[in-house]
C-alpha cells in the first residue's frame, strides 16, 4: 500500500445499527487500526422519509458502546467533511460539472412515464429492458439548447462500451468480472438535482480519499457502476472487499424473525460490548481457526482480509450467550461490581451513594452472581431478594412450602440461626446441616424450604452465602413469615 489506509463505514440512519452493519464496522475499524490508518464514519442520510437524527444518534451510541472509535465523522469533524451526505451537495455539483466538462455525461429528457413504457415494451419483446439511449443520440448543441430552455432532465453517465469488461480484484473473493454490455447508462443526477446512490458514493469515496471499501456483498452489483464513475472523473478506484451476508440458523438472511438484530437490543439484553465485539469479529474471520476468545488488542494486531471467509456466516445466539458468559466469569471482580451496580441502579434497587457505601458487601456478592449468569439482565432476578422484600412465588409455594414437614423445617431453621454467635456462611451452614437428620427429612427439602423463604423462588445464589449477605434480622424474619404459611 503506497498511501495511508483510509476506510469508511457509511450507514444509512433509517434504523438502529444492525448486527450486519456492526460487523462491517468492526472489520473496517480493525483493518484501519492494524495498518495505522484512518477509520471514517459517513452518514448516508439521503432518504428523507426514513433517515432521522434519532437513528444517527443511535448508530453513534452503538459504535461507542462497542468501543469502535472513528477518526473522522459528523460528531468529530475532519479534513474531508462534511460527513453527512445531505451536507455534501456542493461536492456533487462540482463532480457533475467535472463530468460535463469531460464529456462523460449527457442530459436525458425522457419522463418517468416514457421510461416505464419502454421497459414494459422491451420486456414484452424479451429484449434488454435497460435504457435505450434515446437521449444519448441527441447532438450536444441541441441538448444544451434544451437544457438552457429549462426542459426537465436528468444526467446519465456515458458508459464507454469500447472499454471491455469491468474487472476488479476483490480482496475477499478474487477476480470479479462484469460485461460492459450489461451495464446501463446509469443516472448520476436526477431531474430534481439530487445525486443517485452510486454517483454520490463514488464522489464521497473519491473526495474523502478512501483507499479500501469494505462492505457487504449486497453491494457487488454496484461496484462496476461506481468504478465507471471513478474512471469518468479520472480518479483511481479504491480497493474493494465484499463480505458475505450473515444468515440465521435457518440459512436465511438474518432478520427480526431470528430475534434481536440491533446492537442496542443486545446491549439491553445484558450482553457485554467486548463479548459482542469478539463475536462479530468471528462472523466470517478467524485468528487461526481454533481461538474463540479474542480481545480487541489481539483483533487489531492480527486482522487481515486474507482470513475473511467467502462463505456466509451463521449467527448462533447460543454461542454468543456462551461467549458472553465466559467474559462475565473472567471479568475482574471490581469491574464486575461496576457493571452489576449499573444494572441495579437502572432497576431502582441501588442508589449511587449506596453503591459506594456498600462496596465491600457488593464485592462479596459479585462472585456468587458472576459464576452463575450468562447475561447481565439475569442479575436483577437473581439478587432482587437482597435489595427488596419479595413475595413467595405460587409455583415455589406449591412445590416446596406445601410439602409435609416444611413448617417444622423452617421453625427449626429460625431457632438454629437465632442462636448463632457469628453470622457467617460457614457457621450458618453448620447450623442448617444439622437439621435434616434431627428432623428426619432429606437435606434438599430443608434447604429448599429456607431458600424459598428468603428468596421467594427455588433458584438463587448459594444458600449459606445468601443468608450471610441478607443479614440475620431480615433472614430470620423471612423464614418465620414463610413458616406461618407452610404445611405441617
């Protein structure tokens, strides 16, 4: 590479950041960072009906949450702005003027109705349904006179049919070849003066000095058209790399029918940004075919387009959840407490002041939780009993407290715990383990009764540690309350 690497991620703000778009952003970002280049964020907001500022901000939030930082963009500026297409109209006008000066475009006066009629007639004949180049045959003098007279017109690219096939070396797929005869004289500027997608993108990438275009393979058919625009402007095209689509487990393109598809949805479901970044990187790329846990530094140091697969990637939500669980378990305790506190504060169970005052208590709680969850949204259901009063679930009441002997077990448990000098998990365990034999009950029946009494459910962190964290007074009060409704 003779020039500094410059790549771009160019989402349309017509919705929140999709997992597929996020994977494209990750690959562009990793490629730029690997080669010491620039990662540019460009917002392609030319769809006035669907593009919103709210969606733009959602995209920016999602990238920031994933830890994908950009060097240039609408929020940070840069030397090749503006970074929103709606603000780049003067650049498109200049580019059109250049193409006019080079004789690379011509005005097309055909109305939409005429074009549709011609397409239908061509289809009926079974022939080429593209533009029949009627206006290309108009002499430049006559065309200029009609433009000057105010006749409505669009501008079309003069496809040079004597140049041979459009060929480029895709950095993922190898040589790609498109017959020039199959490429229409594409419109570059509509009759209302707005640029078309392929024209605007080529102008943007050229003026922003983009060296590599890394994007989804749904854009492959656009690439030869954009190459022709580059050539018409007298500009060297960038290198292209087209990524395969992401499929759901059913082998169809990932969509809402497969579940959540946006980055923010996965954030809200309790996934860690580092885990999702890791997983997105593996959707089509691998370090060595075996390594699964890849942190951002390893990704940056090793990412290459040569290791990107041509085959579609399968989004496996179970694997993502497993990977997220690994990251949670391996997280340093202090860091996990910070994440846990944020979740508890969002749920209204903990205030910032309480998080500071109860830091040591939270540090003791952390390993009991982190070893048992795969997503952060599992924190609140698991530990709510420690922060708020809970009602016993009907299912747990029927399955545990309605069993014969439950009341005796709870009454004896309360008496045993009241007599303890030290309220510590080992002392609590010793006191409760002596009960089953004395009562002639199975240990599980006794311990489950106590668990339901203090947590309201049959699933919780380890029982003895939970009792210690709950505190003597609250624990015994809950056991006594449960005993009053339990069966003899």
